[in-house]
C-alpha cells in the first residue's frame, strides 16, 4: 500500500512539472491600430525570471508562444524597438487548453494599460531589423562559465561536441569579438576562452563579406555570423587558460592561451604540445584558428590546411604555437595579423610474425618496419581594412607560408616453408624531403556613388614546391619462376602553380532600393608547371644519372579565362532573388616536355546561377539555388 502511494505521488508531481501551455494574441499600435511585425514575445518564471520560451510576431501582429511550466502563473513580456516594453502576469489554464489573449496595444510612451504593466527592462531576446540579439545577463550559467557555456543556454542555439554552432538550424561560419576577427576566424578559440561575465550581448546576423556590408547588399541566408559584444568595463586586462599533465614513460601534454585586451588593442598567444598522439587543442578550436577545411584522421590526428597535428603511427610529438594582434590605427584603419608554427615528429617501430595457411602448404613470415618523420610549417596571415571616407573602402588579405617535411623508413621480411626452407626475402629503404612556399593575397577596392557601386578585385596565389625521394629495394624469390626485383632510384621534381585573377563589378539601381542590375568582367590566368623525374642508379658512374622516362613526367599547363557577366537582383524585407548569366572563354595550352608533345584548345560555355530567398518570419526562410558551371 505504501509503495502504491509513493508511485501515485511521483506520478502527480511529474504531471505538474510537465504542464504545457500555449498562448496566442495580437499586437497593435495604440494610436494607428496597425499590427506590429517583428516584436519579441517571451515567457519567464515569476520567481527568478528564467526564460521559458520566445517567439516573434508575424506580419499581422499575431504571435503564438508555447512551452512547459511547473507553476500556474508565468510572466509574458513583449518588447519592440520604439515602443515601451510590456509585462503581464498570465494565469495558465489547468487543463492545458490554448489561451487566447485580447489584442494588446503597445504605447510609444510609458503609461498604464489597465492590467498591463509597462517597465523599463532589457529583454533577454530582441530582434533589431536583421539582428537577433541575446542579453547575456538574462541567462543563468555556472560560476566561471565560458561563452560556449552561455551559447548552450540560448534558445535556438545548438553547440556540438566539436564546437560547431547552429542558430535556428543554420550553421555559424564566422565569430567576431567586438565586430572584429580573432585568430583569423575566431570560432572556438573565443567561445572556449572568453568568460561569460565579459559579455554584454550575443548578436546573430546573416553572414556577409566586408564588401557586401559596405555596399549594403543582403546576404544569401546560408550561414550566420555571431558577434560577441563585450562589456565596456570588462574589455580590458589579461586572461586565458593553461593545462598541463605528465605520466609514465615520459609522456606529457600541455596547452595554454593568454590574452591581453585593451579596448581596440588585442594581443593573444597560444601554445600546445604533447607526445601522446593528440593535437593539444580540440578539433573545433584548430579548425577555426586556421580558418580552413579540416578533418580528423583515422589515427587520431587532425588535418588542418595541409598539416597534420597529432595522431600518426608510433610515438608522435606535436607542437603548435600562435600569436594574434589586432588594433584600430586611427578611425579609418583596422589591422590584424597572426603567426602560426606547427611541428610534428613521429617514430614508429614494428616487429610481426604471421602464419599463412594455404592448401599447398603453410608458410611463416617474420617482418620488421621502422620509420621516422618530421613536419614543420610557418604561416603568417594579415588583414588590412581601410575606409578612406564613407564612399571608399580597401580590403587586403596577404598570406605567406613555408612548409618542410622529411621522412625515412626501412623494412625487412623473410618467409619460410614448414620445413624451414626460404620462400622469399625482401629489404627496402626510403627517404623523402619536400619544401614548399606559398604566397597569396586578396585585394578588394570598393567605391560607392549614392546607390551605385563599383568594385575592383585582384587575387594572386604563388605556390612552389621541390622534393627528392629515394627508394632502394630488393625482392628475392627462392622457389618461384618469378624474377627477382631490384630497384635503386631517386625521384626529383617539384611544382610551380601561379594563379592570378582580376575582376571589376558594377552595380546600380533600376528601382531605388528594390531592383538592381550589375555588370562584371573576370580575367584569370593559371600557370601550372609540374615535374616528376625518376633516375635509376648507374653502377659504372656510381651516380643516379639515367632518366627512367616510363616513370617520369614533366608538364606545362597554361590556362587563360575571360568571363563577362550580367546580374539582375531584387530585394525587399521579406523576399529577394538574383540571376547571374555569363559567358566563359578559356584558352588552354599543354606541353609534355619529356615526350615532346603539346596541344592547345579553346573552351567556351555559358555559365549562370539563380538564387531566391523568401523570409517566412524573422527566424526562418525558404531558399532555392541553381548553379551552372563548366
């Protein structure tokens, strides 16, 4: 009997905790009686003002907010730019039936509205035109919480285990601190190390380039940008994190990040290292630091922009060091720069024994393999943004990197029959060294003429690499007609890839602020030279002088492309579309220097794209995209 009573009590308590509610209503201007679209409506608890749920009014001023509450009474709050906020105590129906309120009128000045109380209070969520804004102080977190902890508490925000962020289902691809970049991409490095107490607001907008912002163009809605607005009183000082550990067999790991903020001036340094085959930082942190494609390797490392950090065979020592600087040099000039050094050293030693079971008789194999490798990379990224005046903006992003890789390995193998006779033996050794440099720069110059814009862009990428590899091997077969194999060879080569492009875009309104046309012209040239020359060992001269043409290549490929294009775009608050149509003219020349063969050809084709976005509400939209390229 006692057990049944307890179970009944638990069931009743659970029912109270799971009580659902649904509140709907209409919001009107108190003077014009016009519906108010885009107002923020949210509910919270009476006791501690904890946010329960929120919504946005539609074009008719209607709203519907739902959630769960363990109490009969909750607060309903409404905020809208230019109007006094409203707070109303709601008595929830016990039977969980939907509750429809009478039309609520918002005043443009503070006065009483019968049973509606008007208060001057910052709401936890607010929408300002195209910006979704969260008030950090309205969300409760643990003491010492980071910005990532805060993001996990925000309605509509999802943070996965790798630090990836989505807002209302749309991926966040850029995170800014005070409207500026932080460590070339600023993702998890900022959210995992800046404290929630430093933050005043979290702002979410559709991602746009600096040039799009300057020209006032709408975004495509495919991705979001988070701007972390710091509290003015706390945007100064030194802070960071440090972790280190040690264990048996001389195993160690350390990782740290230190920051100095002083308003617009920011200095940051990070460093990490270990010999336990990890990167020292999380996948999300490194992906955002290097601002490039990244993936986790099969053996536990992380591949970032062509470099491997952590992971690998055997014992791996990995290091990463970086520094970031950002400042405003006057009212019109913003400068940021960062430097990264990554290094990996690994040693692998393997001995194995195996028995091979076959119908014609078993045989046994003893083998050994060892390898060592080193990888070092230096990288510098810089961003310069100059606003000469309100009609001129220049944006430049030069980058430089140097990469050096070395590897050496050797192996032996011996197979014997069941009676002990040799079946085959093999020995092999190899080494390789590669050095590469890369320089690239993106320069955009924007000029505004009232509603018209012109943009000139110049992009350059110079990528050079040289390598040398040696392979020496011997395969001997004792009871087979197969010929023994001997190889002693050096392969030398490299690649030179120089890409340059220039473009000019002009955009002007057909109907002011609604319908636009654009004209553009793009020119690109690609010079791609690659060489892979195999030299066999010559016993008489004791040198590697004999070119093995069957295993060698040497190509020159030159491509030039011209592309004129037209654009038509239409944009309103709730709907926008754009259509691009161009004609690509490409000239290709290719030469095989070893076989003395060359050809050239022309490739001409239409290209185009179309994009349509319809905004169902302030937090959701429907998008359609089409692309044709050759």
